[in-house]
C-alpha cells in the first residue's frame, strides 16, 4: 500500500478498494508471472495492483529476480571444457564398436 | 527442411538428435553435451559434494551413452537426462552419506513469504505494506551482472532447502516451464508453485539485502 495518509474513517474503504490484502496479493504473484491465475484471482490481483504501489514494486523485483537468476545459465564456469568434451566423445566412439 | 541461418544446429528437435545419436553421429553427441552439460553440473551440485560433481556428471554421460538406444521419446531429452543424473547422484549420495530425499516428500513450510512485521500498515493494519520496498539501484535486470551480484545470487540459491533449490534451478536458471519441471521432479503443480514461490522470495530478499534494503 502506498504511504499516503489515510483518513481516520478511510481504512475500510481503502481495504475494500484494494480487494485483497498485500499478503494475499504476494501469494498470487508466482502464478501471475506464469500466467496461470484462474479467473477471479487474476481480477482480484489486477485490482489490488492498480491501487497498491508497494505490491507493484515487489512484483517488479520478483520479475527482475527471475531475469537475473536466468543470467546464471550462460556463465562460462558451467560450460563443458575441451578436455572433458574430448574424453566424452571418445567414450561415445568406443561405445559404437 | 529449413535453412535458418540464426540456428546453426542441424538437430533442432529431440527426434532428429536421438536418431543421429543412434547412428553414432559424433557431432550429434557433441551437440547434446554442449547443450546440457551445464544443466547437469548445476543440478548435480545440489545433491552431491562439489568435489564429485564432475565425476557424477561424467557417470551420467556414460549411462546416457549406454541407454540412448532405449530412449523412447515419451519425455524430452532434457527431462530424461535429468532423471539419469538424479539416479547417479542418488547412488553417489548414499555412498557419500549425504541423503537425497525424494522431492515429493519435501517438507512443507507454511511460514509467510514476507516477514509479517514488514506488512503492518499504521492504518490499514496487518498484511498491508506500510510503504513500498526500496527500489533497487543500478541495473536490476542484471544486463550488466557484476561478479559481486552473481556471488550474492549463487550464495542465496545454495542456501535454499534442496527441493526449492532444484525448482528455482530448473525454472529460472535453466528456463524450463512448470510442466517440464513437475515431470522431471515427479511433483504436483501445486507443490512446484509453492517451492518456486518460496525460492524466488528468498532470492529477492537476498538481493534486497545486498541493495541495502
């Protein structure tokens, strides 16, 4: 929820406009990113995100986390080295006779 | 037959690759190793000691060479390789006295994703952010991933419980989809989602800490 001041009698109104709590919104975000949310939950999260800047930031950070974790894949430290490749190809060749 | 310049591989789908492997085509084998060696090493490192990762992956390739004639194409090559690796790692894990639980039996963790103390709005009450999480400076998408951030990420992933680590490795490092991950690990989609959700939240938390949040 944004850090705007809330009128004394406005809390319930804001809770209703947000449809679900931030905690519930967070629970739906993994399926949201996978586009697996069923109708109802999808609309509830969309309505919450429309009014909640904080959850928007959290969701952006989850998305950024997925992207940067994915960048580990290409790191050369994990790739096969030439000597190992040569040894494995040799095993493959021997299995053919 | 296509002549896609951007894709130099002649083995675009599993079927063509497997057919070539059965013919003893060494280029096909090189392609198979180049594509999947990194994945096998990353997954092996979840289950066995770092000292024996390369050995376990080599044993996996030997098993693959022996078994390729029995591959029936009911699963994708990568999930098939994954399962052979897990069998090799499990054998080794027993020898190394490290237990490898079956993923489906992973303990359930019901604790909240975000610390409840952080979700406490002065007027709206519990379960609402009092303020947005601090935005990340620099290059949050990681296009210019520094070795420092890479270390933070690797440490965060390594500190996860093994089942979470396995799911985030397959989903987000390897880029597998949810269905492939469920098939490979033999878990339900609900279980996969919970494990992924927790793993991502933990890694996000480590990034936040790194950014001084």
